[in-house]
């Protein structure tokens, strides 16, 4: 059980809550924090002092004070006017995760939102009423304004929900659930749409996938080395102790485990080859560097998941600070770094595919012993090359750019929403690249039989051969590739 606003949220817990594997609850301690903060907002709202976001306009209109009678309409207008996102809707999983992350932030007790609003969001989460949110339109600075506005329009009876893969007007869905639209009060609109939950939800999903793909990249690299009959010496513990990066040490240890008791590797232990190409022997250094990027982003994401990122932050009955906790830069830069790290995993994987095609060290050219009439595995490497180049083109860091908005009030923005979206695009491409490498590696290993692999590699080889047979004569490879991609996305491989 997870307690909103009390317990520490992690990547795995957030996903487990979203999947229904962990129950998340609102306990009295969190309720007390929420209600105490709301009392502070009510007192500020009824006073004469101008406090941004409570009794003033927004953005460049922060110098326009609003009367108590206008406050509710102001909050409603805030959601309506900021819901200007465009493009395809994000995955339903992301919409749900955004709401979970937002509830946890609101329950910290610094946002001034009413308990009633939080409970309505929880109702949406628990009943899988998932708002439709367009993917484009956030600059990731004053929070993810556009996507969060779309996310919470249904509170007002506006916007749309996903219902059984169909888009249904929120007004109709609320009526079916006997729910009245909520009238927002002072500060509530701003508390809902200020924040980094769009960036963060994408980072959470990306980190979960990246963790698996880091492990899978090690596995596919190990299987390629088995097929290539490369050297195991570059993975020795003694070598990496004298350049002790965390990621490198981790990968080197994993590689040693993959090759443990491999008869195939023992059979060429005394071979005359001095060294392998970098894509084989530098796996700990390259994969390890990508792991270091993962560790960095994960650390920052956990901080963000347990932070308050709306504005203003309500500290007392007399003080509400208008700061910049909504700014996405802390995540944006690290996400761009992680995106580059993921792209490099695909880059080196493609190089290993190429090496297996060269026809060296006992392997036939193009991994077919019937070349000429048959092209073997020549062409799938074109696909990995195309995917690698696509990933390279996605590696421009949006966080290096900034386009001023809001009449210059928001004169530096993070563009973190774009960083987070392309991070996941690169991850999706990596899944395809690694699937093709696994296909190549399995074919190469078949040419090393009857030599046995380690137990874990034999199990993974068997998983591949359940759906993809050895290529004897040319055939349509699309089905093989798609089968392997599905196995990767469903995480069927034993990676540790």
C-alpha cells in the first residue's frame, strides 16, 4: 500500500500504482496537510494584499488584482484558455500516471487545493477515467501548462475521456457516473496546471523501459560475442577495478556471468586473435556509460516525483512565494543526456550486427552458407542502420533551446516536454535494433554448434528459437523481426 503525500514515490511504485498492483490511499495525515494549506489560501484570498495566482491574473497579467467575486471564474478560465495542445493523444497509461504524480504532489500540502478536488482526481484514477491529452504544446517551463489543462478539463465537465479506446465527451461520462462538474476556487486552477507531470510521466515510463533495455543490450552483446567467438578477457574484474565507473563495473560483471561455463568460449580460448573490434570488447565502457546516464536521470526523477512543482507555493497565511519550481530544466537536461545514452546502445548494437555479417573467424558471409542465390541476413542491417540514424537525428537536445513566451514573462523555457517525448521515441527504436541483433546472434551461434553456451544464454537462445527458426534458405524476414520485437516489448528475455 502506498500513502499519497506521505510515502516516498519511486519509478517502480508509480508504475505499480498505475497498473493496479499497488493500492494507493489518502490517509488522515495527508488530508490534514491538504486542509491546513487550503485554510491559508482562503485567508489570503479574502485579504487585500495582491498574491500571485490567488487574487491576481496570470503570466504578464500578474499585476492585475482580481476581486473575490471573480476568483472562481478566473480559475475556470485558466484551464479553458490553456487547453491548446495539438497532435496525437498521449497513451492512456501516461494520462493515468500524470494524475498519480499530480495527486502525490498536491498531497504534500503546499498547493492550497481543496480535498474535494483531490478526491475527484482519485475517482478518475481508480475508475480508469483517463482524460485525452494531446502530445504537443508544452514548453516545459511554467509547468506543462497545455497537457495538464487538458488532463484536468474533465473536472469542469469539459474535455474528453478515453472509454474502451473511444473518445467520449467528459460531460457525458460524468453524468453516467452521477458526478457534478467541480467549480474551482482560488489557487486551484494554477495548482492543477502548474507542474512537470507531463515531462515526469514520460521520464518514468522511459526509465522503466531503459532499465530493461540496458540489461537486454548486455544480453544481445554477449550472444553476439558468442556467435563471433570473441574474447572474454576484456571483461576481467581486474581491468575494470582500475577505472571504476559504476556502470562499467556493473556491465563487466554481467558479461562475466553471461559467459560462465560457456563451452563455446572455452573452445577458442587459445586462439591466435589478439583483440576484437571495439563494439565487442568495449561493451563495458559503452554500455556502462549509458548506465551512468540512467542512474543520473533516475536519481533526479525520484526527487521530482516527491517534490512540489506548482506555483505559488503556500507557506503560511501571509506568505505564498511565486518562484520557479515548475521549471522543467532539472529534468530536461538529464533526459537529453539519457536519450543520447540510449541512442548509443543502438549505435554499438548495429556495429555488432555488421561484424557478424563479414564472414570472418568461421562464420559464413551474411550468415548464410548458401550465399549467391541467397542474400541471408544482408538486408536487416539496413534497417538497424536506418533506425540508428533516425535516433541520431533525435539526439538534438531541446533543452539547449528556448523560445520566450507570455509576453516575455516566461523568457526562458526548458522544452523538457519535447525532450521527454523523443527520449521514448529513441527507446522504441532501440527495441527494434536489439531485436534484430538477437536474430543475428542466434544465427551465428547456430554455426558454432555443437558447442554449448552458458545456461542463461542457452535459455535465451531457446526463447528465440521458439518463434524464429534458423535461416536455411531466403525467406520473408518481416515475421521473424516482428516476432522478436514483440518478445522484446513483452520482456520475455531472461536478462539477469
